[in-house]
């Protein structure tokens, strides 16, 4: 599916614009932030940093902000979970982990603008946040870029000197798509964070995954085995799930069948169930 912007000229005729043709306003009085940094993980995945003018926006780890640019007098914008800790905002800005989607509305524009370009950022919103003073094992289950809010949560707990024992499950199609892999493996290896990192790759036979020796299959398919191996039960753990809605619903059903009550299964869907994923979907707080 390709999103098209349609312009109408004075004669009433229309012309369709692809995302590559959509003009991006360089300066606008409604801009209040700047794209300050970008690091590409792959051609389609990148971490971007945005800094706010003046007073920063306050947020809780797990919440999302909306970023966008102006085009033809209107803002094209999408909400994204923040990957950075709110403690790091004064020195590093707001980090977002984003996948570009061919034919999408906003991400092709974001991939076009250079570091230093002005933007608008608003928010925060969302109820996908940590329970206070919770010493149960936190099981963070995500697909793709759904890992972002969990990175924010763990960075913040670590900064505050109160890391909570965690298990991180992240499912991707290709090993190169494993975001924050180096960080998470280092935390687990040297004990910086009490973490068990469990990545999984779904397309095991693809040439890009040659040499992968870790788990294979979609992340929802490995949940029962991981819970059994690590002895995770409703008495000692709480689950946070973020990403593809089909994955979330599958994990929700698995955990409910294991006796987890609804309040111990926290969910953040990245687009509405039943709709084709556009790549930059609205959040649905769960």
C-alpha cells in the first residue's frame, strides 16, 4: 500500500505526490525541536535524536512523543516510544528507534531530512509505564522496534540505582535487525544490569541469518519454553509486551492460559488489530 499526498491547484485539478516528492518546510514558526543525531543500524532501521527548544518535555519511561515536519502548511507526524531515559534528556536529547517504511507517510520524510533540520515534537502520552516498587522479574517481550520503551525503562532504573531483574525477549526477521543487541549483551555479560537477553530470529534459513546460533522462530513461539526454562510464574514475574498486535494477542493468550491475571500482562500495540501495518501507527494503550 502506498500513501499519496494530493495537491489541488487553482484550476481545481489534482496531482498525486509520492513521499519522495512531498516538500518539507525547512523553517516554520511552529517548529520547536531539532534533529541532532542519527545512527543507522541498517538501511531501514535507525536511531534518531531530537532536542527540544527551551524547557524539555517531561515523560515517564514507556511513554511516547509525537514528532513531525511541516509540508504544504500541514504537519506530517507520528508517535514513537522514547528509547532514551528521561534522566539523559538534558545531555543527549530524545532518542527514537524507527523503521522506515516504503510508501509510508512520515518515515520517508524523516529519512530525507539532514541532521540539523528543524522539527516539531509534542507529548508525552501513554499509560505503558512501570509499576512502582515492583520486585518481581520483569519480562519484556517485543517484536522489532517495540524494544524501544524497554530500553528507556532499563536505562532509567539503572540510572536511579534500582535495576529490576529482567528478561528481554526480542523477535526480528533478520539478525541485523536486533536493535540494542550490543548494549543488552554487554549488560548481561558484565552484570551491569540483572538481565537475561533472549533474542530470536524468525527467518532462520535466510542467507542474512547465516551463522546465527541463537533461538529461531517468532517471539511469541518461544515464550512457553523461556518461561519454563527460567521458572517464570504469576507469583514471581510480570510481563510487558510491545509491538505487532498479532504477537501481543498471542502472548496474552499464552500467559493467560498459564494463570497470569490481566493486570500482570501490560500491553502496548503498535497499530490497531485488523489494520494493515503502515509502519508509523498510532499507539493503543493497554
